[in-house]
């Protein structure tokens, strides 16, 4: 970690985070390769051209990111960059972490022991009662409850935990209240708990924002409890991400006659711990050590390319041909091309900036959307 960024460094960091086609993985690799956000910004147009992009890449101006900072300050929100000491330790342990987060409310909650409680939007009354009670019990036991402010289980979990500490992670900005009926709940969480988002404060959530939101929900938490979920459910994505991040996954069993129990029952079948009350969660947490922040080096010198531009261009074409909508690991691409890991990593960053590849956490790659 580095000391808090200067104003100029903060502007460059935010500009890079908001640049077109720069997700958390590309951001992390660019800053690691070039040493700081300013140098990465200067290199991006040429890298995108090498990746096959013909149109200009949208890089926000300093005035545009200043406007974002002003909008956040106007509502009392705080921007924290991933390299700063104030960044939550649990999120910093992700590989890679989100480049920035906005926090509205009691940001100190972000570094307390937390448990996520998530589930179906169209939840049963019994499921909502269980989530509300479990969240209150977890709060009384000293844990912050994290959820996504959605209808159903999420809202019930926030309500139960509100007197003790709760964190709402949003797909849109911290000022984007969705669903609209949770406006009052959002205001109470902003006052008594904390609202968190990776997006700009006024950003309206889109479908592509929710996987990132789910990753932050699990990333802030030592354990994730799924109360109700159908087989195709965002809550199951949160559970999968939690397992990948080394967090504990628990599921509340339900009737085989209720479609909302199919997802949770399947999680238990796959090895998730059974949750019938707070004692099960506390027992699962006993065996977990704290999350250790991964070592981050943002001051490394630029990595030299081991291929000339012609060879690198040919490698980029070969890699693009290997990609499909099915995720493939970077290691598999190295094996398929017989190129060095460094050359493949450089080519993938260029393809991602060109929109021809999407770099996913965990070392996976898919073909970019046309």
C-alpha cells in the first residue's frame, strides 16, 4: 500500500479507472506494468492501437473526474483508491481489487468483521423473517451484515442489522436508489451504516454492473449466507465468487416444493455449510483466520516487451482467434501459443483495451463484445 495519493495522482487514478474498456484486471495490470496511473494513461492510446482498435478510446478528462469528485463530496461520500491505507483490507485482498470505491456513511464499518446475507428478490415471508432475525443475531454477535439493497431477502437483512451496522453495496452509484421503495431504507443506511459502490455517485445501474456489485459483497465479507435462491440467481453468483475468494459459504435449506429453495439446496449438495441459525454462522467463522491483504507493488518499473511490434501484433491475432464467449485461462493461452507469459499478458491487455477481449478475475479471459 502507498500513502494517500496527492490530488494529481488521485485524478490520474480515477481517470484510468473510468477509461473505456479498463476493468479491474486491466487496471491492475496497467498500473503494475507502468508504475503509476499517469504513465499508464499516456500509454493507453498506443496499446489500444496495437490491440487492433481503430477508433479513439474514451479517456475521461481531468474536468470530468473532478465533476465526479465534486458530486461525491456534495452528498458526503468518500472516494478511496485501492492503493491507499483507508481501502478496506478484505477488498484489498482480492486479486485484483476494485480500483476505487465510493463510501457514503460510516466508512469505518468496512474494516469490521462482516457476513453477507443475500437471497431472492421475490422472497417468501418466512425467508424474509429468517433473514431479518439472522441479521439481527449477527449484529448482536458483533458482525456487520453486508447485502445488496435489493427487494426481498436483501432488504430484510439490512432492516434486521441496521441498529448494529450494515453495509449496502450498490450496482449504481451510492446516490442511485433502486428499487425506489427502498429510498427510506437507503437514507437510514447512509446515516447509521454505509453505502458502497464501485461506480460514480450518480451512475444508474445497468445489468453489467451487478456482477461487480456481487463481487464486492462477497469480497467485504468473511462468509456469505444464501437464504433463498432459484437455480438461476444472482445470489448464487455471489456464493460462487465467495468460494473463489476463500470465503465461507452457507445456505439455508428449504422445501423441495419451493423453487426458491432449489438454489440453496443445491449449494448444500455441492458442499456449502448448512445454516439453520446464527450458531451455524458463528461456528463457520471460528475456523477462519482474518483476510490477509495481498502484497501490492505499484512502483515497479515498466515491463519490457520481449517481442517486437510485428511479432506482438501476430501474437495478438493468434490470441484473438483462440477466444470465445466461454472463459479460458491465461495459462491455457500461453500453452496454446507457446509464447512467454509476459508476452501473452501484454497482448491480452492490448486486446482488452481494443474491446476484443475481456479480462476476468481469477486469470480468465473471454472474447470481447463486438
